[in-house]
């Protein structure tokens, strides 16, 4: 019935899920199985719509890194996506 390829909604849900506790871009990239350009586009969209926030954190050695964290609005969307897909199983 459905295509084997992931829909944009599935990809967004995957990114939101991976970012729930905060994730580096490379973690999201590898675990979501997409290329860098695709990830850049999805993250830009999710940040623009306030589903994900980009945060800068300081490591123990004083260097900084960026992580991506799902917002409350993003968590609500993830819950809706999860409910939608479980309804069709």
C-alpha cells in the first residue's frame, strides 16, 4: 500500500526523535541515513518553524559545539506523527 521510501513526514519525525535529548548534526546525519545537503534543508526548515532549536554548549575542555534540541512544539508534532503512523499499522 505504501512506498518503501520514507516520506518527508517520516524523516521529520525521525529528526525530531533524534533531537529530543539534544544531538550533534553528525549524529542526526548518520542515524537518519541522509546526506548532508538534505539534513541542512530539513534542519533549516525545522528551526525556522520552531520545531528544533540550535544550542551552543561548552565542552569540558572549553571548546564549544552545536547541538539540536526538539522544542515543545516539536515534541507535540512528533507525538502527532507517531499517532498517525501507529493508526495505520
